[in-house]
């Protein structure tokens, strides 16, 4: 069993950790030379800021007047990532950095993976000041998918000995972001819109693990 912990809107969360006045405000972090949006808080996403959006093309739109932006500070983000890692090392027997804001957690041999995931989220938030989400699955791929969906609680916790993981998620908050995160993974995805107005994605991984998640699309 594996977990993947991810810092929510990581660059933005790092900025908020050192400037509490930014909390609950629509915030974006821009790329080198303040070119494009490379991190967005949920508040900014709701205003329509897309990942990679050129700031000079959207900054003068009326809906952008409340958006706060910051230049990227990679030295800060690297330091905050190390803080996360140090916290997790004290909770799990093995931690594998996957990217600056994502780390795989090895749950093999543990009987309290779910409880430790809650502890990890609480401790990272308390010590490193970074909000996180945790995905749990039989494989790293499924843990990655679970992480993309589990914004508030660890999900995809399989029962011992269970060979197939199947779950239905209704009203995923950021559906397109979930699909974007899955690009490049060794999986197949089948999409359909059901008769009752729900868009569903079936994700099938080699080895028999399957996940279905969904979002309402109609009335």
C-alpha cells in the first residue's frame, strides 16, 4: 500500500505561510519574468485563472481586479519542501520525494495508514504551514489518482486483500485538473456521460485496479 501527499497549491501556500494576509484571497504565483500563472489558489481558480495563463493578457480583465500575484521564489519553495520531508520522516518508515510538492509514502507493513495520514496532514500544516491532501492506493499510480481527487480527506483506502479498488466520486471540484495530473501514466481512461447527466471517467491500470470518478454535468 502506498500514499501520496501533495501540498495544495504549493507555491501559493508557501507564500501564504509567510504572509497570512494572503489567506482566503485569490492568489497566483507567476513564472520566471512574471510571465504565466504556475500556481493558483482555489479562489483564483474560481475567478477563471487557468494554469499557464499569460498574466499580461488577463490582468486587466474586470474579474482579475481582486487577484493578488507574486513572483516565483524557488529558493523559498525548496526550503518549504524540505520542511515537509523532515516532518514526514518522523511519521513514516519510508518517504520518497516525487516532485517539489509531492512525496510518496510507503505504507507496506503498517496497520494504521489512514490514521498516520491524518497525523501527517495535521503535522505538516502545523509545522511547515502547508495544507496538504493524501491519496492512498495499492499502487503508486492509484495513490496518485486518489491524491488528485482527495482534497480534504485521504481516500481510496482498500480493504486488506482486496484486489480491485473501485470508487465513484460525484462532483469532483476540479475535473480537468484531475485529468491533467494523470497524463503520462500507464493507464487507460474511458469517458462517458450518463443518462442522468453525470460525466464519468473510468481509469484502468495494468494489474486489475480500476477507479471510476464522476462530475455532474447537467441539471
